[in-house]
C-alpha cells in the first residue's frame, strides 16, 4: 500500500519520538537499578541483563522489526503509566 509523503513523515516522526522516549526510560530504569531506591544490595547481574535486553530490543527496533517496535511502545507506555502512578502516590502521601 502506498503512502503519501506527509503520512510517511508523520510515522517517521512518531517512530523517532518512541525511540527517544525508550532511551530516556532505559536511562531512568538503569539509574533506579544502580542506586536501588529502597533496597540495600545492588545486583550487578540484574543491571547487566536488563541493559543487554534493552540493547537487543533497541538494535532490532532500529532495524524496524515489528516485534521490537511493539516492545519499545510497550516499555514507553508502561513507564509513562508507572510514572503517573508514582507521582500520584507521592502527591497523595500514601
């Protein structure tokens, strides 16, 4: 199916925004894992495995694999929802 240039540009911009948000969420998750907010011991294995999984998903996302793009969107939306939940809990003081 053919696309108009504007439609292709819109999809490309949306894809780049998802990639940017994925990178930001990976950095935030790595920061939380390294400093283990609330837990005393830091698990180096957990950090390495999570970075490996994120890098594989990112690599295949750049290759435009459908499953990787779906995982990137899933991680971005999951982190957005969790961020709103954390902000809500902090504001309400629960």
